[in-house]
């Protein structure tokens, strides 16, 4: 076990998108997406998910005990996985610069806080973020493809993506076409992801499934596979803009899909849980899910992210409490 | 390790174990007439927890007499009055839940997560459930005014000490019987604490009597002519002796005995949850479960995939300190049981089955057995036929639903079975053909006081739980 994290967690390595075009060795699955019929047959042939059993398992894992030293390590790990996010209609250059300031110096009084993984903004504000974060290791991520609904023409989605990448986004969070998915037009969803991936160039692609609109866990598993087959670097739970976002159970389904996909293809796909994760306790619960489903190899910002805005401050407050024994409260962390 | 779990032991300070315990007879504590006593140990550390009186024939006689004396007043109470006592007991179990859970884990070796989340809530639920029946017996379908049987002699096992006590005592009292209960030799402490709770609840003296001891104490209770009804949960071997002894006496008997439950996984099952269910089916409570899914029947077409996932999952099971909240598998209850598990596992290897267990560090002291799975098992192997009552899974394969039914039913037992399929019609088709008292689908080891539980063939007869659970305690 590593020593207490007073020495600061080692700086997380930068994201490692697979080389473009490298989709792992899919073997028999190489042409599974050759038509909607084959794709449909494959996705519907995946093992089903029993909702009761899944939720029970997620709940048991939620009761693992992470305290004191292990909590300190877990909090630093969680901070290093945060995609600090602001996705509001009211976002302004000033707001984004302030967010970037927070990303660079999460806790002004404390120097050993690990940096967050990325700042996530809308495409038109990517340039502002890139400028504000210049010279740092914090990546700029941008949502794209008519986020959050995904209801736009393909040309617009691709242009959205290209502009964000051109402005300097290193990571693109795209949304899938849930309408097409629910209509059974899997091939269309697949092709769109492939096209966006091409438009990303060297940028890292996270594919948002929007679990809250897919509703069933079977759908979440199918959509995860669909995205991975199409070349996603990450699968992401949700936009944060609908009623149900990341839950331990729907994230667990995605982690299991990633595990199965890795077994088959040898390719390691990341997972991002986003929306509704507000407390350090919640965040640690997700780390436990990752740990017991995918293992240590995924306990890195390269393979697991937490998309959140208010989470960071709770992590900092808990960190402060562990370090000093006193809970400072919200007045002792910066609100940006 | 990047993410190490912190040890989270439940504090022992909450329990107050006396250095010695007597017998609880007629509302009084008294030593055994012969003065004998035995020790009960913590199986996780081999530490002696307390010394407990060894009841003999004279003590059993006194307990039965006390129960007999209490019977007229207790059975004469209006049902609603008896219900008040049962509700009170249920609430007291809840109030003392934390303490009882720790005590159970100390004496039995089961993980605190299970005693806290399963044993205690279910034990309280049983009292609540049968409290509700106490004033509604006339509507239970056993005649307009069903009468109690009388004095019940109840013998319970060590795998779920307090829960089995609840299964036995709650329906008996609700129906107006009085009881003499003998807890298992290795796990008497929660029953003794329950006796104190009966005092706290103001339960009339003699309604519940607790006589601790070994098999000879149980035999004396069974043999006592003043016992109108015997209820036994335990091994098939002892159950058979009891049945022989009671035959022709007119005294009533229910038996809940061993099992060799089949957990049947079809190719269309939700595999991740099936793996969880298989793990829960055999490793829950260290496999010390009469209805454990100790035979895994998996469809050949998904066998490799399922077994790979199962091994991977087993490697994450945490074996160790039962009082640690992170522990998945605790200690084996006794040296004798450990020896039996080791003997049968050895036989499995000798007969040619392939043994596998994840690497796991077992504590140096106490009784431990790593979660183990046997593949290449054939129906004739001992590990496929005999109840191991430990964390040992035997895997067999099948090709068609018909074959699954034949193999699942090919056992002298018939207590439980599990069916894993996403296809409702197949699940129902299977359930109609499996000879087992309890059939779970897409889950395993789920218990509820409203649901009857019991077996076929050598797994015993009579039902506990639900409306059916009233019948053995009513003179019908």
C-alpha cells in the first residue's frame, strides 16, 4: 500500500487516445456492423441484464468501507479524474476563465492537490479555455454533435466537432442519436459515431449514451457495445441534462460491457460517469465499482472520468477535513 | 493497491457476553441439574466466548413441565393479546439488532454484512408477520377456531441461529403453543440473549424455554413424551432418527433437512447477474445454507464463458474477519464442519473432478476454507450427491431443458433450485417440473416470512413461513 498521500498523488498521465484507426482486434466481430441486420442481431444477442440483480450488486459495492488513509488516496484519485464542467446557456468567457482558474488551482491554500483531468465546455468557448489553460496539463474537452439532444443534421454535428477540435479541444464528448437507437436504426448510430471519430482527428472521443433516455439496462449495454465497436475511446453515461443521469447501476452495466469488450478485442475503453455525482462519498462509490469490475488498470484518469461541476469542492472539503481533522465548510473552498 | 479498503470492524463493545450461562426454564435462569457445561468459541479466532450449561434429561423434563404449565394461560389469551407480545419481541429484536448481529457473527463466524442485513431484519420480520396472524387464525383456512397443538420441542441448527429461532418460535407462539427450544451446540449465544429479551418483553414465564446442549440434549427433548410436536432443522441423518423415534407415537413432526440445490443457468440468462446469483447461492453464509445452490448446472453453450466470469468474480471475494463490513466470506462454523468440508473436497479431487480456488490469504487462527469450485464433475461423484455445507460449488453441464430437469431432480434431496433465463415461458416450464420446495428465478437465497419454505424427499416435510407455516402448530 502506498504511503499517505501527503506527498501528493503522482501526476496523472495525459489521456491516451488509441491511434486513429486502431480498433483493437475484433476477430469475428470485424464485420458485425456491415449492415443494420447484422448489427441488430449482434446487439440483441448480448446477454440481458436483470435489473434487480444488477441494482443489488451496485448497492453491495456501495457499502465497501473507504476511510482514513484509503479515503485520502481515493479522494486524490477522484480529483485527478474530474472533468470540471460548465454546460449552461448562460456560460460566458468570464465564467469559463474562472472555471479554468479553478482547474489550475483547485485549492489556493493547499499546494499538493492533484490537478483535474480536463475542463469541459461548449464548442464556442473552447478557444477561451485553451487560452486560459495554456501551458498546463489540464485538457480541454468540448461537447459536440448538437449536445445535449443530438437532434441536428449530420453535417452540422460534424462541423460542430471539427470547429471544436480546430479551436484546440483535445477531447470531444459527442451524444448518440437516441431517436435512431430507439427506432432500431443501429447502423445509423454506428455510422454517425464513425464519422465523428474521423472528424475528431487526433482528439479523444467520448460517446455519451444518455442512459436516462435509453431507460432499460439492456439498451445501455447495447449502446455501450455499439459505441465501442464504432471506435469510442470512452463511453459516457449521460449529458447531465435529463432527469436520470449516472447511477451506480447504469454505470456498472457500462463497466461490465467495457470488461467484456476488452476480453474480446484487447482494447481498453474508458468510462465517464457524469451528472448527479455531487459528493466525495458518491465519487468513491464509483471508484469501488471500477475497482471491482475492471480492476486497477482502469483506476486512472486515462480510463475513468467523473463529469461534474460541484463535486470538486466537496472532494476538496473532505480532503481538508482528513488533513486537519476539522470540516471547514463551503466558505473555505473557492466557488468559480 | 490504488484503492485499498479500510478495515471497518464492527465494535465488539456493544455485546456483553457473560462468562457463563445457565438454562432458561420457566422464566428463570438455572444451572444444569447435572452441573455440566460446555464452551462456545469464536470460530474466527478459536477464542472461548463463554461457558454454557449442558442440559440433560432432568433439565429437559423441567423445561417441558414449565412449558406445559404455561400452556393453558397462553393459549387462553385472546389472539390480539398474544400478538402484542410478538410485536413487542419483534420491536425488541430491532432495537437490539446491532448487538445481536455482532453477537451472531462472533459466535457463528458469518460476515457482519450478512448478520446485519439478512439475519436480523428477517428474524424481526418473522415475528412481525406471525404477530399479525395471532388474532386472525380463524381466517387462515384451518377451521373457525383452530386450537394450538400444545408444547412444541424445537431444535435448530447453527447456520442461522437467531433466524431459525424466529422461524420456529414466532408461528408457535402466534398459534398459542408454548415452546422448549434447543439451540445448536456451537451457536447458543443469540438464543440466550433472546431469552433475556423475552424477559424484557414481559413474556409470561414458561412460554419460551431455552435449553442449551449437544445432540444428547436434543435427543432427550425429542424423546420426551410431554412434547406434542417436534420441529427440527438440521441434518438428514438426525432427521431420520427423529422420524423413526416419533413414528407411531401420534406426536407431530416437521423436518427441514439437507439439500443439494441446483442452480440452473441457461444460455439466454443475464450472465453477469447469473454469476452474482451463483456466487450468492453457494458462498452466502460460507455455504452453510441448507438451500444453497451447491450444484451449478450450466448450459454447455455458455459454460466456458460463465465459468471464466465466475472465476474472475470469485477472485474478488474477500475472506476474513467476520466483523469487518468489507468481508464477503467469514469463518467456517466449527473444526468438525471444516474437517467434513475438507474431506469431501478431497474426495472430489480423488474422484477426478478439477478443483479451483482463487488465491486468498486465510487467517492463521480459526476455521477457514477458501471459496472453491469443482469442474468436470459427473453425477456419480460424491461432491455432486452429498451435501457439503461449505463454500464448495460443483459444476455440471447440460444441453437441453429436459436434461436440466433430469439432472436437477437426480438427487435424494429436494429443497431448492434456481433458474436463470430471460425467457418467462421456459422459467415456468422448468418450475413445474423441478422437485424442490423453493424455486427461485433470476435470484437465489431470497427469504421472506410470507413465503412458505420446506422440502421434498430427504429434505424433509412441513412448511415454515407464510400461512402454510401455521398448520404445523395448529391442531388440524
